[in-house]
């Protein structure tokens, strides 16, 4: 089926895209929603502009939906774009990285229903305990670009996730109740490499800002590098 | 209950939809389960398991309505059966109920109101008394088939949970794998007690 993938650049939407591609579907384009308001109700915000570089790395067209970021208006703007894509590039459905939020999932389901498009959520109700392992085993390279929870201190901002980091995350869940998959907004992630990437992303410059417990890493310069050589320096 | 057959009612055998509509049921079950696509289902296959669960499918995917011949046997079986959303419609259709499109789609979280005074049903109804919110994703509905009773309603329908008068057969119009995961174990326990 010809599909568009709602894409934030984070771990879940990238993994959903990976699954749809592996299942043999034709990914016509990625769709990123860019709210002008930083307090978006629906969408993952930090570093949303860098989805361009990710799309370039995957050689998949990207459509950016700019929206004033007011609750229901965001959804209407997205719906218009999806309807347009149904007409122009003949998409039949939309893939999302929705995991547990019925608030998010039902709103996307509704606009897809209104647009006459299928809505697919391949990591819906996933197993919290195995989710991260699944991401890593499938070759996603993920860094945290924002943190906002007790225990997620300066060491975590910009951290590249690996098995050791997962153990620490599970310990934080026990100690502070941090959702290990970040469902409560505990952190946001950014994917620098995945099987669909033909080149990987190297983050060259960034700016960290802390407000209380909340830290955000804004990428200011990133480039595409060949997989498996120069990229290793980062680790 | 040691093994459950889950019937995937989505249009195609596709991991994209199986992950969304079948895997969450498998995770909620706590007993081994096997998946078969509706297009390949036979009664003989069902007989190898202790219970059969019919999954839901994506919004707008009505392909299951063209495969009702594969579930004709459900009216004669003694197996415990549970239908989730499209699965409920399939069971109801086999028992003679006509699946109809609703005036308006129901998508999102809604409250389930269980009927009182059905003590023998408390095993499965208690889950919804404790937490009445359920996740809905449908635009089809069914009238109550003959020999079924309704155990719960919502502001949209009178038949949110239907159960056969005599047999261990239940259909729910919503998706318990999202907000009511305990329901699956409760169903198996209830079915066991009815043997």
C-alpha cells in the first residue's frame, strides 16, 4: 500500500516507518508537523527542522506542515495536507509511531477517517520492557535531545542510547517512576542512523538549555557522513 | 485455558496491522496463543485450542464482512469465543445479526456502563466497573442477535458487550487490548467456569 509516514525524527516514528518499509509497503513521503508554538499538544518539537536531513539520508520526500500550533487547528492543517497527498501522490494510508497515548492516537485516527485514509500504528500498545531493545536490535541509533524528569540529569542530554543506558533508565523507572519509553514526556529522542538511512547523521554543533529539570539540546549544525567510518568518532 | 487461537480479521496478512490489532491481545493474554488469518480459518483449526479470539481491524477496513463464511461454524461450537470490534460483528453476523454502518464513527475513549444484577457475569464485568473507560475505533454496529443479551451500553450503542445466553461466547464492540487489558484473562477465567 502507498503510505505517508508521520515523522518527528524521534525513535518511535522512525521505527514505525522501518516496520512499514520492512512489511513491503511503499513509503511515498514523510510528513513532519512544525508548530510555531513550542507548547504543541500533539507533536514532538525539538529539532523538527532536522527531519529534512533525516529524510535526505533516507532519500524519501519530506512534507513539512507549518501550523500556528493551536490545539485543533494543528490537526486541521495536518488533515488538509494528508488530503492533498491522497490526491497528488495517491497515498492510501498513514503510518504513525503512536505507542500508548489514546489522546494522540484517536485524534490522528479521526482525521484519517475524515480524509478517507487508513491509519496504521505498528507499535501501538507495545511492550514497554522490550521496546528499547527492539529499537536497538533493529539498528536504530538514537540520541536524547531533551530530558525533563527527576534523575535525567546533564549526563543524559545528548546521550547515545545503548544497552548500558537502558539499564540505567530502568533503574530510574524504579527510583523516580520515569517511563522508560518516554511516554510521559520524560525525554525526546532523535535518530541519527537506521537501516533506511543511506548515510548517517553527524551532529557537529548544538546548544544546550536548561530550565530547572528540563534540558533541551538544539542541534545547530549536522551533516551526513558515510555509514561506518567517520561517524564512529562520535561514539 | 492453556492455548488460544487468535483470528486476525484485518484485510491482509500484514505485519503492519497484525502488530496493532493482534499482538496487543497476545501480550494481554498471559497464555500461549497462535495467530491465523480469517481467510484461512477452519473449525478444525479452532478445535486444537481452548478458546478463540477474533481481533479487531483498522478503521475503514470492512474486508472481514466478505469472509463471514469462514465463521459459520461458530453457531455450533462449544469453544469459548471472544470477538473484539470486527470480531464481535463477525460473531453477531454468524448468529444472524446484520452489520450496519453507524450514523457517526466512534473513535476514542468512551465510558462503558455495565448492567446491574448479572452476578454470574461478574468475573468479566468487574473489570469495567473498576475502570469504565474503553477505547473505540469503529463505524459499524450490530443489532443484538437472537439468544444474546447485552451486558453494557455506552452513549452510542446498547450493545457494547454482548454474551450468548447459554454458551461461553462474548463480543465487545471496543478494543479492550488498549485500556482494559485484564479483560482477556477475566474472559478466559469466566469461560473456564462455564465449562
